[in-house]
C-alpha cells in the first residue's frame, strides 16, 4: 500500500497536528506492507528530503518560514503551490493508492487538485480551524474559504474527525458529510506523575498557544478572584502566540504578575518536566478538536479543568478525572480551582483517574484505527490512476532515480500574499 501524505506542518514546524502526524508515522513505520511519502514544509529556502524510516520518506518544500509555531497565509499558499507539482511528479513516477490530507486547508486543496488532475482518491482529516466557525479570529476568512472547504470534503472518499464535537461542527457546515472518527493519542511512557503535595499554592499549568481562542485571559481573571478570596495559586503558561504581550500586560494590570510565569516555547523533550511540576491542568478554550495538551496532562496524572468543547466528552469524566465549565464562565472556573486547592486528596484521586484514562488512548490504538481507515479506502475500490504510469519493469529503477534528485520537483518561488496568519493545521 502506497500512501501520499500532505501536511504543511511537521516538527519542528507547527503545532499539534504536526506532532500527531509524527507520532502516527512512528507507529506506521513498523507496518511491513505500508509505504508513505509525506510532503511538508521546509524551514529554509531550499527543498529537503529526509528518510524517516525504511519505508517512510519526507519531502520538504521551501516556504521561507518566519515563525516555526505559526504559518502565514503567504507560507500556506507557497506550500500548496510547491507541494502540488512535487507530489504530482512523484505520483507519475510511482503511483499512490490514495492521498491523506492532514487538513482541508492547505493540504486538502492540494489533494483535491490531484484528484481532479489524476483521479487520485483522498481522505481528509480536519484539524479544527479548517472547520468554518471554529475560530472567531478567522471570521473574515471563512466566507471565502467555506466553498473551497466544502468542495474538499465532498470530493473526499472519507472525512476524518477526532471527536463527536468536530463531527457535529462539520455536519452543521455541510449536512451531506458523514465523518468517520479517529481520536488523538498519547505516549504515557513519556510522562511521569508528579509527587503528591498536600499544601502550598495550587500549581496550575496551561499548555496552549497564547491566542484569544485558548481563553487564557479567563484564567488570569480567575487567578485574581482566587487571590481576593484568599486562595493561593500560581499559573504557568507554556506556549507562544499573538496575545502574549497582551496577557503579560493583563497580569500586571490585575496585580498578579508575581503569580504568573510565561514559559514561552518549551521543546517536546522538556515538556514532561513542566507537567510534573504542576498540580492541575487548565484549558479555558473556546473550541478544540481533541487537545494534544489535554491528553499529555492526563498522561502526567493531572486533574483536568477544561471548557465543554470538542474532545471534552471523550477525555473528561465529570468529577472523576476533571471538572468542566462553559467558555467565559470565570465564576465556575474559580469555584473549581478553589475546590481543588482545598481538597488535595481529590487532586490526587482525579490525577490517578486521568492517568488510567490516558493509558487506554495509546498511539498504538490510534495507529490501528487508521489502518482500518486505510483498508476501507482500498476496499471501496478507490485506487487512483496515475497521469503517467510506467511499466513494472521500470518501477524499481525509477524509484532509485527519483529518490536521488528531489530538486527537480521545485516549481518556482510560489505566490506572495502577505498576511498576519493563516487557517492551517494545528493553529
């Protein structure tokens, strides 16, 4: 089985979607009859090729990235402009069975173009912000993008969502779509449970991009109210984003700067230490698909205090491993945190329950689910037709020749449409 994957982000570039892609490839690398080519973005200005494993290759197109945590509209358009001819050339040489797009925009638009050019079938996995209405800061873009996104969905063989909440949002945009579900996972072995503490300030951690959708300003407001009520607590924000400066200013304005740490970007290999130093995980987000950070917090044995959004129903058993509240409901957030600060035995019990739930959500189980989806793609008889198919006798020789020279897949500098940010995977 040969699969073409498209994802504009892949570590170290991007956020949660790239990390999920990487974790899945690490498990799929052990599947003997599976061969994968992933076309992603390079950090520099030159194309790159990387042998991820024996049967998995990474082809990186240059987008002149300016921020490894976020892609601008110019970078997204450049990725689409360069990935399309590069993937098309590869498909002509060694035809793929189908394409896996990791978001509707921009990867899905490339998959749709390949489908129309060559008949290559594809599945598309939504990333969250590529669902119209998911993120308020893209309200001006969604009317323009919605027809494109609908077309990507409708021409896909399968549309994959991470949770029921995402599937509901997709059907709200287009009732004709019937998404299949494949959740995110977590490697519990990479996280250790924090040592229990029965006193001292309640140590809160929030791991998320510092943007309005993630709702960190509500956590700052809650921290001020806790202080006024005589409840001692601290907050560590892990992540960067457009709202970082505004949140720092807000902490100063509220008089709680001495209780707040802005850790900024933390490398993946160090993130477990930050979870282990906390007592409680809080994510006051407006919308999520299935938060990778929430899964990591579960693996680290932390109680969850999160908004009722996508993925919450799958990850949080109310009162067992966490507590939930509505977006912007600072009063309930304060009540939850005050309760946990006063009942440390509950913190320990909920943390242990989080860890047990995380153990049932391994990446191995996620990989098995995707293999079921891949088999479904093949069993529906949706093999693509290459634009130019070589004879079987030339297959092996052509593979070696093509692998040796990726630079020929370049297609110029790409469009240059400068913008503050783009609707891409993992925003």
